[in-house]
């Protein structure tokens, strides 16, 4: 079923005490909502965060994982490790992983397969760079990112995938895609899914927008018919702002 989701990607922010303080604040701000609410602390604090969110409806999710089951991959984290501490959802394909850690579509396809094989849910990120948009290539870029990493999957696998369109030029820049730009791209993504997998898969897919979402612009972005929520960076680091965004639905 198509769900409304707001997920906070904390990136490389918040040490252990800051993580606990922010979760305490989030629990105090939490109100009843139809949206699923998730936060992605840094890997070392996931276990503690899973304990700290108890008693709330906030889900703790991971920012990344490796595709191998286990073995000689110094510094990496497997799906089983995440699951063993109660993390069942993972963000994959964030543009910062693609840019700074050379994650390719091919590698991401393997990560998606590994997560799904372990019964995890994937928030799969993609989005064009500024040069792509200036050249009018944004749809071509997005289509290839989605197809290369996901279109080897069976239709049923999409039940455990959430898509997150994050135009790189809007991440951390204060420059948001206009609600119309977000809607146009989300409609294109849904059509791309429908063309290969049919309307049922497409209509049930949650497609989140990410890139400088804040309390002031969330309501207008979320009001668009093909925008099912947001992946929030900077504004997710303050409980009040994050829940103002959640409550924008
Ligand atoms: P900002 O909300 O800080 O632009 O970051 C968006 C993002 O990258 C979420 O994954």
C-alpha cells in the first residue's frame, strides 16, 4: 500500500549523547499522524537509538550497508548486523555515497538485492546533478539510475522499496525543487514504473522528495499528488522542525 513517509537522514551528525537528546526531543514532539516516521542516525549509534525510540512510533533506520553477507570488508556493516540490533530499513544510493564513496548503479543493485534477500526494506535514493538539469537531461539520468539498480527485480520486490528522488542541486543548498518540479519528476518516475511493472506496482509505490525540505515548504511539496513524503537532511536535526514537516501532511 502507498504510504506517507517522512524520514530524517542525520548523515554524519550527532554523537551518542546528541543522538539520545534528539530522540528525547522527538518523542516529546511526536503527535498522532498517518505518516510513517523514521530517523537514520550514524551507524555506531543505531543500537542505542533503537532502545531510545521505544514507546514511540519512530523507526530507526540505517544510512548504508554492504552487499556481502560477511567477511573481509574492513569497516563495513552487513544486513544481518543491522537486523540483529532491530534495524529493518536501510537507505541506499544516497548521492553523497555515490559521489564521495564511488557507489555505482551496479554496486547499488547488489546492495538492494542483499537487503531484500534479508527481508529488509530499502529507501532507494537517486537524482540528477545541476548540470543534468541545465542540459534538460534530468529524466534520462533518473530513469537510468532507477533502471540500472532496480529493474532486474520481480514486481513483488517493490513492496519493500521506497523511492526517494533527491536532486543533487537541492541537497543542503537551501534551494528546493519547486513543488511543480518535484511533482513532474515523481509523475515521470511513477510512469516509468508503470511502463515496466504495471499500474499496481506504480500506484502502490511511495515516492519521497528530498532536498532542502523545511517546515516552510513541506506543506506545498507534500500537497502534490505524486509526492508521498520526504527524506529530510538538515531540518531533521531539530525535533521541532522535523515534526513540523511530519505534521505538514
Ligand atoms: P537536506 O534536507 O539537508 O537538503 O538533505 C537532504 C538529504 O540529502 C536527505 O537525504
